[in-house]
C-alpha cells in the first residue's frame, strides 16, 4: 500500500513513530498463468488488523454505528482506499523474483472490499509482464517494515504449487541488531529491513508433457 496516502492518520497519533511495525496485514496472492507457464497477472488480498481498520473507518466517517457492518454505499466509498497513489517507484509491497530477474507488475485495480470480523478485506488485481512461473519466489513485504505482512496463502492453477516458508523472526531480529551496531541512528531510520521478515513462496509446476 502507498503509505503516504493512507498512513497519515496513524503517524499523527502520539507515539506512532516508535518501534516498527505499526500495521499488520495478512496477504493472499492469486497467480494467473498464461501460455507456456508464464505469469500474466496477480490478484492480491490484504486483510488489515482490527486497530488499523478502526482508524480508517473513523477517519473516513464510515460505520458510525461501530457495529462492523457497512452499507453498500459505505463499501463503495471504502473500495480502493489503499490504492490512492502508486508512483512509478512503488512496488506495491509485492515481489516476484526468478534468479536475478524481478517481474514488472502493473498498477492496481480494486476488485473487492469487505469488513469481516472487524477487519478490512481489500483486493486488487495487477497485470504482470509475462514472467516465468517455474522457480519464481513470491514475497510480500514493506521495505521500511512500517507494515508487517504475513503471507497466508498463494493460489495457483492445480498443476502448480507454492508452499510458504515462514520467515524466522529471531534470525531477522539478530540481523537487525547487527545492522544497528554498524550504523548511526540517523542512518538506521532510512534502512530497508522489511525483506528480512518476509515469508517466501516458491512456485513449482508439473510438466505439461
């Protein structure tokens, strides 16, 4: 998500700029395959934590009854709230990597939104410049680690699979501790450490022959 667009409310709260992360998201990625086993698109679903959901709904003036039930009009207003600005450099916190190559993923189009059990569930679709599926590693992370993603599911055609390998937080914490010892405080504030905490899913597909 593009943090400068939707996190202004959070960062304005007292103490909001303390330890990372501040927002927690469960991510699911549906991978679309075209001819010759090439990835041609992805649909991404983000399930936001309940506190961030509350902040967004209050900030947007939605769900005044605070019962977690939004009208169709309110859902229409909420749809795409996290897709407001996507500059050219923003990767959308999603990475498809195969060897030394990283897939080019297009801008998002909102495909759905709901509030379930007090959490916003928002989906969007993005085109992918055809990219080989076999061996591609899927990661969902915010480089700044302001948002902590948990990759909870990868959906693929039946002939393919992408088991998820969870990140080791203790190992990541140890690496961050090393980094802290190597740089000054000002430099640390600009470091990108989100990849250290990223779950990974590697795609494998059965031969079509």
